[in-house]
């Protein structure tokens, strides 16, 4: 049974002229909604924060973040597990106010919004994070965080989602080596332990801020600025085949555009990409 403690009230209420503008539905057509202050629900041990949030989705409000000290059954993409010892951040955001984008883009928007929020948080610590499509954050050529978005659709439209993120914060080299892939942590990169709570809050706040910001063209621009491997050689293992070519950006649904040697364009929505980290 998980021990729970909820922290913090609340949404930020805009005041004065901004409140008046927001009260008028057509006044700011490009501003989807004001950002909320995150509500963090701190747990000790759960199987998976994504599973925990998904099972309680009806009871949890938009902007709730389920955070655990450790997970016993952390889930990664493509059926993989996510090693979750004490020292990392394991957090799942509840999204009930969908982003203003086509349903086909929603999963990519949510995943990359969280990945960028992680980058924002790591920037503040003086690190230089990059994104590897479709969901990874890397520092110094090694993975430091991954995102797993699980969306629910009703009538073809996104109705709600749980967006989970795992960040290696105070994870030591020995624990990282058990992941089986090159991985690093904030403490390893900076050479000293870090305050995981501050980073948790910063990432949650940046996620809601980015989600509430106008338009997803800005999101694509921010993603492309951070993305490694662009225009370079890439090998993508998809559920159906392996595609080799050059990564030529993202389409409007945040699918990876790969042009192969024969000049054919492949638009890939699901896959593991292998590219140069330069
Ligand atoms: C990946 O890179 O494969 C995605 C990893 C996502 C891990 C996080 S940890 C918090 C949340 N709960 C889970 O079970 N998974 C996500």
C-alpha cells in the first residue's frame, strides 16, 4: 500500500486586466488556458506512477503529478521496464485539458512537452541536455530521462492522458550500469548530489507552463532546437521494419521524417532511433 501525502493547493487565478481578457472567450484566441500551479502527490513506493495515476484518473484533477521515491514495476516504452531505485524522479502528470492540436499529434505533443520540461529543469542546473526523438533526454551522450505518455481518446479526440517521466537524479554509477544501455544521472554529471524535490517541482511547473502556452508551432521549434541527429544518418527500428536514412525533421504530427538512400520519405510515429549524438 502506498503512503501518500498531497502538497499544495491550487490554481493561479489571473487578476486585473488579464482576468478580464480571459473571461471573454474570444479575446485571446491563441491562448488556450492559463497555466496551473502543479499539485504534487508524494508517494513512497508504487509499482508504477503511470499505473497509479491511470487507475485513479477519474479522481485526479488536471495538473496533478503523482511522484514516487521508488517504483517496483516502472514501465518504459515498447514494453521495457524502467529501473527505479531511490534517488531518481518517477513522476506522472494528469492531463485532462488536452493541448490544442490535432488528435493525431497529441501523443507526440505530450511526450515532447514533458521532455522539454525536463530540459528546462536541467538547464537551470547548468547542464546541457538534448532531445533524442521520440522521448529521450540525453546529457553528454548518455540517457538521463525518458517519457512515457499514455493517452485516452473518446470519439477520436484526446480526452485525458497520463504523462510519465523518469529522471536519473542521484542514481549512482553502479545502479546506472544495471540499465544495460549508456545512462547517466544529474549527480554523476555535476559531481555532487542534487535536491530532487526542487527539480521535480521545476519540471512539473515547466510542463504545465509549456502545455498552456499558445500553439504547437512553438513546441516544434523548441524541439528541433534541442534535437540531436538532425540531417545526419539514422537507423530507426519500428514495430514493422528497420528504416535507414537521414533524419530530416518532424512532420506536423511530430513523426520523424527519414529520407532513405533511394530518396523515399518515411514518416515514423513509433520506433527506437539510433543516431550520432553530436
Ligand atoms: C522510456 O524511456 O522508455 C520511458 C520511461 C518512462 C519512465 C517513467 S518513470 C515514471 C512513470 N511511471 C512509469 O512506470 N514509467 C514512467
